[in-house]
């Protein structure tokens, strides 16, 4: 893209399989596509009905050189289903790392999401796990499991493309809530999770990070997260100290309306 926003050049990238691609990530030098074994085999409506779960194919991670799109490496790992990925970075020895939330299969995409939209309880709850993926120069793909059931992995955006140790997510909690109900910060280096559970009567959306002015350390600032309080029948907005999430919100507002619970969080420009 030109600085003006005009398109200067575009190239189609041929993929080895027609995986469902919801998200991607990148380092300074590479584009990273996770090609899960949920493969589009037919064009039908609804779109999800045309995909087939083919676990025998495993999951592939495709690493494409931004400077030369023909230069690619493919990493192979066990099958998992994925919607969202966090920011990636490359270490000095060439190892690429990024995080994602992996489901054991595509059942939420096939059945669970449609059930929720139609006001039904899904037959099986989505149980995505936050994982750290390491793509090693020798071709190995390492998967570090956190044990944290969560979605919407996000890094401190000031560390995009840089080595980092933490990930914020919307997490599950006590009870069998089909939605997320906690805010969780995973610390990969200390093998720790700092989280706050709103309880099953208060589903949450993806939180946003706001840096403390002048700060440079990872997650030194605040996390802003919206929820819907089912008992108060109202939407709420909460502010957490991002490095002391388990202490609970430092500030909460309650709206005089209940907005439908959603998924992603984003700031809207004025
Ligand atoms: Fe999404």
C-alpha cells in the first residue's frame, strides 16, 4: 500500500490446502499462516457446511518471506482448530514464536456458534486452550500448552514483533458458561496466570490495553473490558491494573442499557 492508501501491488498466494483462515500473524520479516485441517470442500450455504474436519492431515504452519513471497517454509504439527493468534516475533537464532487459542476440533465452528446465535445451548462447550507455538530453524514445531481455557489472545501492542513474555485473554471460569467470564494474563516466563473471574452471570468480551503514560515495561498500564451483568440487566465497562488483574477492577461503570454480548474489542476513532 502507498502512504496515500492506494494499492501499489498485490500478489495472490497459492496455499497448499483450502483451510479455514480466520486470522494470521507476522514477524518483521515473515507472514505466518496456520493451515488447520478444517478444509473447504464445497461451496454451500451456510459456509461452515462446506468444510470438513480432516484431523489425519494435521495442522500446518506456513511461514512466507515478506521480501520474496515464493520463499516459504512449512511446519507440521498435531491437528487443532484455531480462530485467533497473538503477535509473533523472531529470536536471534531464527526461532519464531507466537501464541494462539486451539480447540481440539471444529465442533464450535460447526455447531456451537450457530447454537448460541439461535439462543440454544451448544451440545459441546468450546474449550480453546492458550498455547505458545515455537517454529525452530531445524524444522521442528514446538507447542507449549498453558492449561488456560481462553480466547482472543493479545499482547501489549508496543511489543508487536518483539520478544515478550505475556498474553492477555478472555478466559473461562467456574460453571458451564458457554461464553467467557474472566480476564486472564498469562506469564509464559514465570508459568503463572493472573486472572479475575466475574462469575457465570457476567460474560465478557475481548479486553483492550491502554499503556500508562511514560511506561516501557510490558503490560504497565490498564486493561479495559466490557461485560454484560445478567442480574443487573445492564452492560458494564471495567478498568483493571494490567499487572494486578486478580485484585479486581480499579473502576467499573454500569450502563443504563444492556447491549448484546459480542466478541472482539476495538477502539473506535472519533
Ligand atoms: Fe475473530
